[in-house]
């Protein structure tokens, strides 16, 4: 089982990620992770925090001489801003500590975990909640996803994303799509493939920043090169579409996930929803068949079909507004304006990179469930044997 966990607070000393279940013998160096961490920090509309942090990873377990060794991979990402927050976030008690410490948050933000978390965990200061609820945590997720991407790359699986909507502006999806989606999307400050929409989005972000407001949007994630047969139809918790949706919905501020046509499939007759099949020799990863369309988004019955996995991920506007919304000060019980922490106008381009990481972790987990192996060579033998079987299964 491939699994990961993260620890650390937004303004604490560091973020930690532990990935367990990775095969031994996978080539891995810090740059494999650092490239993804840098991509997460891109995007027009980001706040000043991205100028402070320059995320890099340090392996503290599970890697030796440039290869995984089969043990849990432990990674550390330092928070450069820690020096400015040490007095506030110090884990140790301090003699003469004020109660609460400086920069306490009691004017809770609508749309954030502040109030619900304070009530659930019986905290007087919402900083105990918001520091962990912060999207800064996704740095560690992207680090974990980089390992999953590195494994999948060994088997020709690629994952890319691009922004298709931001703040009411749709971006045109090019036909055909670029061969390397990320190489094209990363050239855009908004990670969109539509230059005309990009300019309108930039103007909208500037206008929204001046208004002290925030914007949400939608990202499309595409996973190519996945063989038929990952996931399973037999139990609810083995269906790959459910696992993907759950992983993506766990990303901060994500409120919706669609696979393929998604909600649009509920508005059409079956003849305009289901993907018709035809023989197609030379396509072993899809069982030597081709779907004339990919409305299902690469998944049927919770199982991959061999077509690209296509997902749409919707992110709401960030909850911290520079012109704060009305709230309650939980320290006094009185009406107040919400706290305004440092924030982005939009983080939709970065969310695409985070979504790639979560998709990579789920797909890599399903890949290892299917092909197993304690070492990369063993996994490769199992994979090659399965592809050989698929080549013989259906012939035109």
C-alpha cells in the first residue's frame, strides 16, 4: 500500500512528509521534488509569501545514493519565514508568555476552518487551527506527489494540468492538446492554454486585488499512459474514480470534482454519453480497442480503460479577504470584521499542480496494488507480463 502523511504548520519551523510503500531501486534526487515545489509556487495572483519561500526538499530517510531503499521516504521542507514567527509559534512554553500569544486570531473568517476547528478542538486562539488548515500544507503533498510521478514516469505515465476557468472567464481547450501539457501550461503565468483568456484573467485579478477580493476557478487534470485495469469494481473503496474524487476534494478550498463529462452526462441521453468501441490493434494498454470519444474520462465501473484519465477540479475563492467579511469575535461574542491574514487573490494555477500530485499518488497506489513488487525491477517484470497478456487478448 502506498500511503503518505504530512506534518507541520504554515509558520512553524518546517513541513514534513513521509511516504510509505514506495518500491526500492527507484532513482530519486532532490531535483525530482524541487521542480514540482517550484511549480506550486508559480501563478499570477499569488501573495507575498511566495516571494519569501523558495521551497527545497531535504531527504532525511528512505533514500541512499540516489535510490529509494524500500524504507519510508521522509522529506523535510524548511519554512524560511520561521525566523519572523518563532516567538509566536514556538512549540515550547515561554516564561512570561502572554495569554494568548501575540497575533491571536479570534475574529474568525467566514469560509475558513477557523470557527469550526476552534469549537471542535476547544481552542481559544484560531491560530491553533488556521496554521494547520493553511494551504501551505500542500507543499508536503506536492513533495509526496513528486515521488509518485517519478515512479509513474518509469512506466510512461504522465500527468498534466491547465486552468480552464477563472473568476467567470472560460479558457478555450486547444484541439489537439499539446503533447506535453505542463510544458505548455507552465509557460503561462496563469497555467492556461488560451492566451486570449489569459490576458482577460490577468486584468480581472488586478481589478479584484484592488477591490480586496478573491477569485476561484477550475483546473483540468489529464493522466496519460495508464493501462486498462487499475482500480476495481468489486468494492466501494477500491473504485478508482471514488479514490480520485476523494483525494482531490481533500485539497484546500476545492468544492467540486468531475470525471469526464461529469454533471453534463446527467443532461444528455445515453447515446451521447457512453463511449462507443472499435477494434484498434497496436493499443495494448487499452486492450487493443479504441473509444471513439472519452466522455467517461478514462474510467468505467471504477476501473481505468486505457484512455486518458480526465478530471475537472473546482476551487472556491480563498476565504481571507483584504476587505474582510462580517463575522463574530469569539473572545467577546460581538459582531466584528474578520481577520485579514496575508493571502493570495487566487491560487487556482497552483491548485492544478497540487491536483496533479494527488492524482499521481492515487494512480501510483493503484499501480502498485495491481503490479506489486518490493523493487522497481520486480514491479517492471509484473507490468511487462501484464502488457504482454493484453497484447494477446483482443485481436482484430
